[in-house]
């Protein structure tokens, strides 16, 4: 397809306490904070990104995809059912490229690689997922070391929480979109994500009230690259977070995917 890129990475904070990356007649793109539900859950007192987006729009938003509660980053909400269906198809057919930033507990020996391990629900230990070679669904993740390093002050904060830690920043690009895929796949390397309450060792876990060594899961949905559901142009969204090793131009490997 012809390449026509629109870049969006400016965050706007509104009175609705929503961080808007982009808005047009078709969709709303936000930067969800860590510890916020994507959609309403069992606890009616927990406000979700869906609730806030719907309040901002003045009508129910249409959910396109989700992030784990502990994960921050880009979420798209459609404004109409037709746009939701088109975006669902783009995600389902893998026409959407996603890049996440993460900080691993320890450095792997390699600087990049592919993790190709099938995943399934660990039913006795829900909501955990597990590698399942017999009945699991295909799950593939590409990863690489973020050579630009951590944002100033982040590494010192991590080492203040745990002096012996050797934080290792990586980019993660999921080819598939299974539940907890990035978290299970990095654990399978033997290097789980810092702050992961489900898959990291207890001394690497997190809680929002600072009762654990770390205050959050160090996983952030940084980039989305897709075809706009109405204009058919390629659009690229960027969202920064408190620990981001922030890029201002698209990752080169994303360009080959659309």
C-alpha cells in the first residue's frame, strides 16, 4: 500500500482526567495510566478507561482492545459501531503493529530474539496464563534491547527500591495478542518484567500503595501503527510514560507490517 504517515504523540489532559493522544470523527486514542481497568470489572467503585472515555464523549464508547489493569499505554476507542467493526478486523487480521516498552528484572544474554511459545489459561490459578505445548494457542513476541537506555532518574529509583537489581529496558512487539502474552513470554526467558505481581518473584512485585518494592508494572504500550478505519491512511501513535525511553519517530520494523 502507499505510505502516508500521520504522527500523533502530543498528550492533552482534559477536565475529564483523560490523557488524549488523538481524536477525530472516528476514534479516540488515549494514554491509559497503570492500575486503571480498561473496562468495568467486578468492583463497581473502580473507574475504568471505558467509563472515562464514555463520560468525555458524552455517550458510550466502543471498545476496540484492552490492556491489563497494571499496564499503561495506548488504547483506542471507536466512536461508532461501524468503526469498531473495522478496527476489530484490523486487530484480528494483524494489520495493527504494536510496540511496548518494558524493564526486565535482569539482563538476558542476547540483545534480541523471538519468543514463540503457545499459551493457555492456567485454570487452577486464574487469571494466570501458562505455556501449553499441547492445547495452547499460537503466541509470538519479538523483542530487542532498548539501547537508548532508561529515562534519567528511573534506574536510580529502581536501584533505591532494590540495590542489587540490574534493570534491562526492552522493546516488545507482539505478533499475536494473547492474554498476558508479554508477561509470560518474558518470564519464559527467565527475565520477568519488574513489578509483575503474577509472574515475577515476590521481591520484584508491585502494588499501587507502595506496600511492595515497586509501585507499578514496568510495561507500557508505547506505539500503535495502523490504517485509519475511515481515511485508509497509515497513522502512528506514540504515548510516553513516567519510565519511558521515548522515541519521536516510528520503529523501522513497523513499516514493513502494513
